[in-house]
């Protein structure tokens, strides 16, 4: 049985796909983190974001995060999906879903996974404003 679903795609992310992957009759809790493109950063109006990845390494890092999350927390399954390319305000660049018998483990695992993803996965974003653009998330 597969316990992880990892994806990087230029297609629109699908919350139901992530939910269906982690759901199980043995689990009493499913936690989800859904990142959305907001319209402002530090008081500047954002018009769109452009996500770039080094896909082979990014997928490998996301798989490591999923495996570590399964090891560290009492969870059943985890899905980590990320978008690449240009996204408009309100679009979804990242979805993480986690299932477990109990909610606390699901919430903690979900938070750990998104925090670790932002710190270690080679995905960069360029924020576009009405007066220019800037690259952010210079790590890893």
C-alpha cells in the first residue's frame, strides 16, 4: 500500500484528489493545508506569482519530507502536491493533506510538512507587482 502521494504539476491542484488519497476508515482525522496566492505582500499589491522548480530534486525532497513525517508522527497517509508556473490571485500553489486516527497528530504532521517544504524544497517564486517583480524564497 502506498502511503504517500507526491506531485509537482503545471495543472490546477485538486483538493479532492489529495483528500481521497489520504482518507481511510481507520482514520478519525484528516488535516489539510491549502496555500493560496494572496493579493499583497508587505503592503505591496501582488498581481501574480510564478513558481519555478528543479523538479527531480524537488520531488525527491518532497518524498523525504513525506517519509520523515510518516516516521515522526502517528499518521496513516500524506499527500504533498505543489504547482509550478504562473498563478493568479486566489489560485492554489500547494496542498498538503494528512490522515491519522486522531486530529492532533494530523494537525502537527501537516504543519511540520509545510514548514519543512518551505525550508528545504527547491521551489522558487517570483512575485509580480504593478511596478515590477522580485524573486523570493531564495532557499534552499
